[in-house]
């Protein structure tokens, strides 16, 4: 009997379920219902559910969602055969993101199945996202019109400020458009304004409120910015005119930035603001309010020039450029908060923002660390650790590996050129035979001349590759030492500040600062030491390749001997 080859066992299709809702008015039950329906569909189709991903209270107009990002990664890695969702809008409501998701699925042969919309195609997914965008704009316009009508009728347009709450009827339902004063919070508002008018700074007010265990509007610790806010935009306790019985609506509009995907507020023209008198909501008297405004006006700083604004205040929603070498890298070893900088000239110091804004109840803080001392110490520590034998050895191995890869690449290129050379030689042979047989046309002669030129060029390239295979330089250690010695000078050069900042962000993840018993500071540097040498002086490494080394560094207490994570 003839032997037969066994048929391969077909595995079930791997399905990943995605569920999402975008408003806090919905609950976990919404996700549970979506997942249950998707599981039932997979069971009917015989698909194997490998993973269930959910995003709660996150809009589909942003792709910055943990579940969505995990789904994209899984598709890219080949772990998914089918994506199952209640409808396409659960996956994405943005046309740009939908198109990218659809392209990724098509590239990896991943099916998209919606319980409501059916099999996903580029056409129906694109149409759904366009319809969602148009619907969002329509809903926004209708909601804005409705809120305007409420304000004109003397009602609240939505939301509530600190000191107020939305009342409830006999059944416990909220009464839309109404606000009531919360006596306990109103007393805190009067306390804040009274203390500020008397000369107490917002940072001290916030610290005292935290010391007394009084929750902030968010329920967390008070910050000084919660108190002073922004006078022009009417934010902060000191600027809320509702406390004197004046409701201002339509002062701000919100748009989602197309790159950062964050909601960004913009100040509307004053002629679009709506003002309404609501004396029943007054919390403070005019005398106290006027005293607060006079003190604020006296403390306001003059506006910077247009040049200054362009440098230090980028467009709304765009990240600010760091101004100092270690900006954004320094963290408090006491509370984990970021260190900020203040002072004049070379006397600028790093200090804990939480300690200043929220007081000792949150963080005891630390004596200010001079900016110049912090930069000198960090650069010295990096330089010293890069000169340790382990670092030099790792650098040599990495360079040798990079040169080995380059050698292999050169040999592969040479082989491809030899193959092309054989083809060109065949063309020359054919052209020569044609001429010998009497076909001496201009086209044949021109083709033969072109082939001869190609042969000379290819032969020269092959010879160059064979004679210029890279070797490990004898003076590699000297080149390395010279780079490391010059590193502090390169990174501290005022003209190199922005490139140096970018370089350090490749090198360092964070610097944790702790206070010593003697009043000094310990700096714990954590990060990755890759590519910094080439970035600081690439001309000295010409011919050595770009994949030089990647060293992990944790600087120990007081920069004592460190341990490399190689």
C-alpha cells in the first residue's frame, strides 16, 4: 500500500477583541456587554479568542489609548488573524487613524470584523470615520447652541467651579442648569482671597491648606497654580468672577491638536463672551475682590518681546524646548516630583516644585542645587565612568562588531557587482559578435561603448571593495580617550546647548537628587550611554560606523565606582 503524506492540522483563527467607551457617563457594563457580544460571535464562527483589549473613558478621536496601541503592536508582530469589535467606531473615529489601522491590517492580512458593520474594507471603514467626524462637528455645534441658550436664560451652561455644586431634586436627579453654593468650600474661597489680599503668596496659601488637610478642587493636594491660575483666561481661584456673582461664558474654545492629540484651549475675542449677572451665587464682596485684583495687577510681569515669546513660548499644544542642559531630567529623591529651576544667572538653583507649590505636607524639599554644580557633577561622572576598563572594552567589542557587519555587507555588495559584471561581459560579447557579422549600426556601436564603460566602472568598484575592507584601528583606545576627555567641553559649550540637550536625552533617562545629612546632594544618574561619542565628535570616528556602543549606567552614591549593565 502506498504511503500518504499526513495533511497539516489547521489551527483556528486567532481573534483579538477590542472594546471601548468614551464618556464617564458609561460604566464597565458597556465594556462587558461589547466583549460578551464579540465572544458569542467568535464562538459561532469557530474563532479562538486570544486576547481582549479595552479602553475606558477614552475618545476614539485619539490613538493614544493603551488597548489600541497594544492591538497595533500585536498586528505588527503577526499575533492576530482577526480583529473583532462591536462597530468600527469603537476602534477609531478619526479618518487619519482609521486609514492607518486599515492599511496595517491589509499589509499583515488581518481581517477586521464589526458586529454591526460587517467585514471591514478600506471603503466602509473610511466612510464610517468620515461620518463620525461630521457627526462630531454637528453635535458640537448643537451643544454649543444649547449652552448659549441656557446662559441667556440665566442658567448654568455646564460644569461647576469650586465652591458650588449641582443641586438634586426629590428623586436624587441633578437639576440641569442650576448651581448651589457649598458653604464649606465657599469659606475656603473667602480664606484664600483674604490671605492673598493680605500679602500671603499662593505657594504659602497652598502649603497651609495642605497642612490643614483640606482637599483641593481635584481632590488632591493644593498647588499654587490652582490658586493664581491665569487672569486673562479667568482660571484659578483668584480670577473666577462667579465668586462676585458674574457668570462669563464662551471665554475659551477647545480644539484637539492634530499632532499631540491633546485638547488645547484658545481665548475667544471679547465680543464673543457672554456675561450674565447671578447675584444669588455671590461668595465674596466687591471690596475683597477688588483688593485681590489690585494686588494681582501690581505683581504682573511685563510681556516679553515677540522674539522672546517665539523662543520660550511655542505654539499651543507643542512641547517647549528645554533651556538648560539638565532641564526635564532632574527628579526629587524625596517625593519623585520633577525639579524646576529658579534664580538669576549662575546662581540659578534646582528645587522641588512639589515642595514649593504644595508644602512640607507633600514634600519636605531640599536645599537648592546650583545649576552649574549639577551640570559639572553630571558631566564629570559620565566622563569618569566612560573611561573605566569595562566601558572601553565594551566600546572596542561594539566597534569590532560594527566593522564585522560592514565587512559582511561589503562582501555581499562585491558579489552583487560580480554578478552584474558577468551580465555586462555577456552584453559586450553579443555586441562584438553582431559587429563581426556585419551589423555595424550606430545603435549597436553605442550600446557596445556603453557596456564597455559599465564594465570599467563595475570592475573599479569591485577592486575598491576588495582592497578597502575595514580593520580595527590600532589607535582605537586613543581615539576613544580623546573623545571622552573632550565630552564635558563639547556638551557645556553655550553655542552647542540645544544639540547637547538632545544628546543628553539619548544618554540619560533621569537624574534623582537626594539631600545628604551634611546638606549636600547625591545624584543618581540612570540611562543609556549609546551613540553619544559619535554625536559629540563624529569626525574622529570616520570610518568606524554608527553602531558604536550602548552602555547602561547607574551612577552610585557620590559617584563612587559604578556598575555597567552590559
